[in-house]
């Protein structure tokens, strides 16, 4: 615990530096590419930072992990193999009602092809 006291000194400036760098990168890329290509307006640093946050919210999520702990929300082969036949059938029925059907690939889940 004694060796990590320095993190409290370096963490806030490091976070501020990364935010500034990413904001500047987004601003310069936008101002370099989009006005000449599409005729859009130049943006300021704060607009670039807002755009970066908006993209993070819309496309990047909030850092939550997937269901299997690896960041993936797909059904893993291990999880499928641990399910009983009733659980598999209930899962298939749930997927069928939600998105029109689900049949795992034969080679991925140990079924003969």
C-alpha cells in the first residue's frame, strides 16, 4: 500500500493529458477531413471532446463486460455444453421469439456435421 501513493499524484494529470490528446486528435482529424470532403464546418476543441463523448456513449458503451467475462455477448461453446436439454430448448425458444430463430453451428458446439 505504501508504494502506490504516487498514483494519486500522477493519475489526475495523466487523465487530463489523455483527454486533451484525444480531443485534439478528433478536432484535427475532423477539421482536416470533413470540411474539404463534405463542406462541413470546422469544430473547436470542446465540440471535438463532446463528439468523442457522444461516440463513446453511442458506440463504445460504458465499459461493461459481456456475459461470458471476455467482453463477448455471444453464446460460448463451454456455456452451451453445460446447459441441459431443457435449458437449450428454452434458450432456442427465447431466441426464436426475440429474433426469429437460433441454431448454433454444428462444428462449433460439438454436433456431428
